[in-house]
């Protein structure tokens, strides 16, 4: 069923009786050509592109909970392509281009809003760093505008420009950056994959990975064994645990990241804004809530909830930057489990086990990567060679120490990402 304005009018006039479920609810079959472990944004996008780009049909996505229940439905929805170093730059640039045609392609409203993202700077040194980053973005073919203090004031008049500790010096504007409705992205890819024959199997936890003679042969699940000659692991915060089922130890630690939303307010924040002197970023959702977040909780954990000290830290940063926020009431906060690599950058690679592939290490930036990651991982699984956009996202960079590519050029050190 294709969605359209006419369809909505027709359904409204006929009691909304014609809507069908957006995807089927199949029982797992005994065997598939490809099993994707994890029905988050990346797993669903991978299955979708396997079917659409490579014409493959006999695919299952195996999800231990429900579609959209993981990080894909827990993030602060920021979509951008403003990375500094090669490796990430071309990858996120490609991903943003896929975002820009996504709604038409999926025939699904993911509410992608390119409202512009502004990274603030508060010192001369930071200005230099952002000027370099803006030039790198422009070289990559993406958009970047360096704003002086008055340029920022024209966009964000509500900031505390003269804060004595952190006065605003200016900002780097990324006009094509913005937000998207996160769970709609999961639903849109799920619908697209299902329509192309992919089985989306929910409430089915993978408990083991079958390997014979160095080759993957299938997975064990809470709903029985499933045979497959190719298996993709795409489980975000659980990457370390699932990889261990195949005897692998990943260069990943799982940490908690929290997010917050206020009561609905009239439109007051038009952009995505990121503070340069504390970890704080904010945008306003289409429902009016101010959606914001900060840094990791900084202890390894598999709990999808956070602790009070980080809440306090985020609120302090918010009040420092925009004191008006103190009048808003926080409605909810929650946490997600982040798969942190030492350089804060992802891995899309083959594993030492033939037919077993892994896509992980998205840290706290994997939502914007959903289209690009799905596209590149599908390419790797289908063709056994990396897609150009993800050619540097190799696992062996951590063993060799070459090709590390953190977001800002600060170096590959755990507590910096
Ligand atoms: C608070 C917060 C804010 C964030 N903000 C942003 C942001 O603004 N912009 C941005 O780009 N990124 C952001 N992120 C990061 C982004 O959400 C993640 O990097 C991304 O969603 C991870 O990929 P995913 O969608 O596939 O993960 P998930 O949705 O977590 O998918 C993984 C799935 O694997 C399933 N799974 C795990 N183990 C098994 C198993 N054994 N068997 C079967 N299934 C299994 C899980 O149930 C889960 O559904 C944020 C994350 C959080 C938590």
C-alpha cells in the first residue's frame, strides 16, 4: 500500500478501515541466505539495501525485542555531516545524501528537517579549530559557514553571549544538518524491507552463532536454530556480547548516554545548537519539546538508564548557555547503550569467520549514519568487498594504530570520545 495525501483523505472518509499492518509478523523459517542480527536502524537499513540494491530476497532480521526499541528510538535525532578527518568525512557525507532522498524513496515521512546545526565556539583557539573543520567539510563537498558573534546572534538571540566564563565568540553553521523523527526511520526501513520480502522477526534473541570449519552456518535463537551462509552482527550496545558468541573480543566498551525532553513549548529554538565548552546539544521537536543531551555517564554498563551526576552536569551546561531554559519543565529522561570504540568511529568489516560480518562502534553518533551504514554494510555482505564510502572503517586500525579517525582530530583516546 502506497501512502499519499489522497489515501489519507479516502481513509478518513471511509472510517480508516483500509489501513493494513505496516509489516508482517512472520515466524522464523529454518534457513535463510542471510540473517541480520539486530532490528535497530542499522540492521533494518542493511536488510532494506540488501533487497533493493542487490536484489536479494531470502533475508531475515532477528530482533530480540521490538522494532525501534533500541537506540534508534532513544537518540536526540541529530543528523549531520560535519566530520573533520578522512574516513568519517566521506562516509557521513554519503549518508547525508541518502537522507536527502529518503522519504521519497521509502514513501514514508521520517520528518527529516534540515533546519541547520550550529557548533558554538568560545575562544580564539576553538575558532581556529572550527575554521579548519569547516574547510575540511567544504573540501568534502559539504556545507559549512563560519559565523562571527553577530552572525550567531542573528540566528540564536536567546543565548547568554556575555557569560563571563564562556562568552560566545561565534559558531560553525552546517545548513544541511538537522533532525529526523527517529522511530519513523526504523518504521520506514522496516516497511521498505518487509515490502521487498525480508522477514522481520521480533521477540527472537540470538543466543549463539554456529561456526563449522571456520565458516558461519547459522544462529541459535530463543525461537530455535536458523541456518544461514551469511550472518551480519548489527547490535549497537550489545556488540561485545554478540561478537563473543563467535569467539571475538572487540575494541569496544559499552557506556550509557542519557537524553532529556521538556514539556511542549511554542517554537523557540529553530536550529540544532551545540555548546563548545561543555557537552550539551539541543533542538526542538515538532511536538514542541526541547530535546537535549550531554556526555556519556563514563562507566561501562548495559543498563539503559543513567545516573544523577550526569543529569546535573547537562542541566548546568544548559543553564550556562541559555538561561531561559530554566523555566522549562523536564518531562522525561532515558538512557541508551553506546558501543564506544577508542577513536569514537565505527567498524564495518568482515570478521575472521568466513560469512560473518560486523557493523558496530557507532558510539553516540550512529543515528545519522543509519542510511550510510545500511548501504555500506549491505554492499559488504552482498559483494564481499567494502563500499567506497566505508573503505576506511576497518577493524584492524586498532591493532595497527594506523588509520584512526576520531571526529575532531583530538586523538584516539577513550575519554575524549
Ligand atoms: C541518548 C542518545 C542520544 C543519541 N543521540 C544521537 C544523535 O543525536 N545523533 C546520532 O547520530 N546518534 C545519536 N545516538 C546514537 C544512535 O542512536 C546509535 O548510534 C544508533 O541508533 C545505533 O544503531 P542502531 O539504531 O542499529 O541501534 P539499536 O536500535 O540499539 O539496534 C540494535 C538492536 O539489536 C538488538 N539486539 C541486541 N542483542 C541482540 C541479540 N542477542 N539478538 C537479537 N537482537 C539483539 C537490540 O534489541 C536492538 O534493537 C544517540 C544515542 C542515545 C542513546
